[in-house]
């Protein structure tokens, strides 16, 4: 699952795989702005078969928080 999330970030933000890290946060890099945030959300919903609530989306401000949220949804982050 972690690899799938990394792939989403690499695709949606144009990051190098080695730049993907748990401490990466929203708006900390120019690539992760409001438009790309929504693209990440849509890709996560599609990849993991989720329908995220607005509270979930607002809380997804870092890779670590996204991983935690996915775990609460029953998706093993490994």
C-alpha cells in the first residue's frame, strides 16, 4: 500500500520516488498545492476504493496523516 501511495505522489506531484517521505506536508513544496491536493485525493479514492468525507480531506495534510487515515479505513499501510 505504501508503494501505491508513493506512486500517486510521484504521478500527481511529479516527485522523484526518493522525495516521497512521511514528513512531506501539504504546501511545504510548490508541487503540493490545492489543485494537486484534490488530484491526490481523487487518485487515493480510486486506487483504494474509498469515498472520503470532507473532514478526512481537510485532515490529510501530510503523508503521515494520509497513511494514518488509510489505516483507520482498514487499509494496511505496511
